[in-house]
């Protein structure tokens, strides 16, 4: 809190001091007005080891801590208590906590933040290697997914699958310290400061603009060619669909297509994305391994050796989770922690093939400190700025549910018009997300990536061939550009011939499967719901009658019960012992089976283990009741 007080009092030196993330410092005299982030010495107290960025703070310290002493200062390095700020995430430099409104801004595939159990994570890097596919994470981008996560991954620690830098901070701002609006004011001030610092550092070097070195950062670069951006976004969408379907071979083909696009002569000067592995004369550095962290391109370092496990993942889906947790990293710390599982000596002897060995782990190449500092500041600026407002609005619009289907079609279009299948048969239609379509609202003849598109029955259509020929005029068509107009389309009885002509001339793609709407199923569900009110009422009354009947039967049976022989009780005890034995074998066997499985199979065996234990407990209670009423001596 004292840091924010210093910043709020308007001291320019204090503001620079708490925000600047400069790993190296230069000399500065105590009386100099130079930027403290660019200096090598702070003002140290002449009577103790404390150090401060400005003379005003040191004067207050001397008067409060050393009353009666004269002002005395000595050159001092950056205080150790403040050095941790240099290595924290950008949000942590502003506050320890992050408000949910800031998380909501990062809701795109290139910048995906998710809140889980009171913590905020950047899942952009993890998205493609998520065992459930990237679309599941994108559905919760910018939101608090704690309940959904705990329902599916109960007891799972997500930190073991993420890199340390993915953790951004805790969720929520302490209202006793600041409001959310003040948090965003500090963020905007930090953005301006980082830009100033970047300009200063770049002016000290060659002055050239640094280019994006990964495809997600390239898609966030607002200065690149719009045509290149549209093509890359299209390929990234196809890749996410392939990963959702666990078609890693297709994902690898799409990755190579994106690399070929970036390698074209007209695009090679727009980026610094690494398209081919660097030659490894002295070994493969871990920074190179980090680039290969996807299911379709998976390298892992283990005990000083780099292995390519991409082909192994294709043929052993049951072991993907344990391997993908260490994709692009050094898994040596987990060596032999879980016998028989990756990474362990038993696993290496049984599964590892000689051709998977890529080479030895090498030393990291020397990096220019100034260039490294510029890279860190650029990463910080990218996180603080977040996606553009246009991208945020497009993805929020896409996340909204499709309007009610009460007036929509009662059957799928292809079920009503079978000949439509002939038009699209054999076409390899690319996939679109609703967010991508939402950006295509025109104008006609505008830049690439803005041509008007429309969604009809989970298919994407280009409206340009229709303009000038639509009987209702162009305005009604363009007003629906970028949206799902299935309901409006079905209001008018378009003939099968018109629909076939539409698919021939205008069909350009289809929605990703995760965002498709089953119009027939939703319409049937709504129709069933509207006609089932009487049935639900009768069902509840029938349950009341059955419950009353069972209670009456139990009461009459207990009232007219007869004594039971010891032989009958003994036979009941033997039955209970048999059920308990079944419960023991079932609980132990299901636990052992769950230890050897992953995913849904493991969850089913754990459920069986729980049910077996409950059955055994019920049998034990029933046995106690039989034993107490049997009259048999102990």
C-alpha cells in the first residue's frame, strides 16, 4: 500500500521506481534528476542499510528513524526488498490481485486468461495441449471457470501442467486498498510508462522495430498485413478443430502450411517466427525445446537428452496427459517419482525408441542484455494492453447464446432438402468460429478480412455474390452480415432450388463443431417442454401415491411381524458376509484399475470404487442388525 501512496502523491521519481522493470542499472549521483530506472545507484541512508529512490523519501526516513541526525546519503544498489518486483508478472507490478474485469478483457485465442479457484492463469500456451482440446478452454476465456473445472477435474492440481509464468496473480482486488477503476487507472499509467521505456531502450540500439516471434503474437500485431492475418487466423481455427478431434496428423499438416505461408517472400520480412529448428552444433538449448510444446510437435528434455515424442503420442493416447504436462520442458525433476509412468527408468526401457533421441541438451546462447530487456518490456506491454477492442467485442458477441429456436426450423435443412448434400459433397470446407464471422460485416469492396459473411444452418456464406440480386434488397442482407441469420432466413419459404443455388455460389465454410447449433434437437426440446406440464404434474402425484402406499405396506408388515428362527438369521449373516467380500474385492480391484488408466476410464473406475465401498458399508450395517436380533450367543 505504501507503494501506491508514493505513486499517488505525484512524485515522478517514485512512480518510475515502483514500476520500472530494468535488470541493469547505471551510475547516478545523488543529486541527479536522471530516470532512476536507468541509474545504477539509489540514495542509501548514511546510518543504516536502507535505500530510497529520491532525496525526499530519504529525508523523511532520517527524521523518523534517526531523529536529531544530519542528512547523510551514500550510493546504494537497488534494495533487496524491491528486487522481487523486477521478476513479477506485469499485473503484479501494479497490484498483487487482478480484478475479474481485467480477466474479461483477455478472451481471445491469442490472449486467453481464465480464473480458477481464486487464481488467474494465462492459458494461451497451454490451450493447444489441453487433453480436452482448445475449444473447451476458449469457452471459458475471460471468465471464472472454477465450478466447471472442479466438477470435471476434482482433485487435479493444474499447476503441474502449466509453466510457472502462466500464473498471473490472485483474483479480486481488496476494496480497502483500491477500487477496480483505480486499478485500471494504474494499468493505463503503467502502459504509458512501458512505452516510454521501450522508446528509450530502442533509441539506444539500432532503432529498428522488433517483430513478433510467435504466431499468437503476430496475430496481435496490429501493423501486419490484414490478408496475412486473415489467412493465419483461418489456419489457426482449422488447427483447433483438428486438436479437438485429436487428429494430430492433420494439426501437423496445418502447422506446416502456416510455416510455408510465413516463409513466402512477401511475408518473411514481417515477422521473426522461427520456422526451422536452429542447428545444434553444441547441443539443443532448452529455449529451442520450448518451441515444441504441442501434441503434434512434442519435444521433452530428460536427464540431459532431448527426445521427440510426437510419434509416440499418436499411437499411445492413454499416456498423453503425463507427457504433455512436460512438453517443451525439462522433465528431469520428475524422474522416477512415479514408477512405471513417464518419466521413469521402467517407462524408458519399455517405450523409448532410439529414433526419438534428438541430441544432448546444450548451453543457452548468449543474449544481449538490452535486447532481453526490450523483449521483457514488449511482453509486459502486450499483457497490459490486451486484445484490441474490436477483437474483444467480436468474441463476446460470439460467446452469447444463439437466440431461442422457438420460431426456428423444426428439422435440419438437409433433412428437409436431401438434394443439398449433393452440392457440398466432396468439398473440403474450412472451419470458421463465430468470432471470426462477427468481424466480417463489410463494407463491400473493403480490405481483406472484412468481406460480409453470414451463418445459415451452421454453414458460412459469402454475401458478395448475392448483392444486387436479392429480391428484398441489399440493405436487409447487409444488416445481418456477421451474424447467425438462420431464424430470419426460415421466416421466408425459400425453395430447394434457391437453397441449392445459394450453396453453389456463396458457401465458403462451416462452423467449428463445438459452436454448431442443433436446431432440430433444440426445437424438439422446446416443443416437448411446452407440452409436458400436465405430464409432470401427474408424475409428481403418482410418486406421492406410491410413497404413501409403500409407507402403509411397511407399517402393516411391521405391525403383524412374526418371530424368525435362528437358522434364518444365520443364513442372512452368511449372505451379508458374501456381499462384504464382493465389496472388498470390488473396491480393491477398481482402485488398482483406476491407477492404470487416464481420463474418463479412470473416472469410471473411481466411481465404481466409491459405489463398492458404499455397498460394503450398507452390508456391514445390515449384518449388525441381523446379529443383534439373532439371539445367538457371542
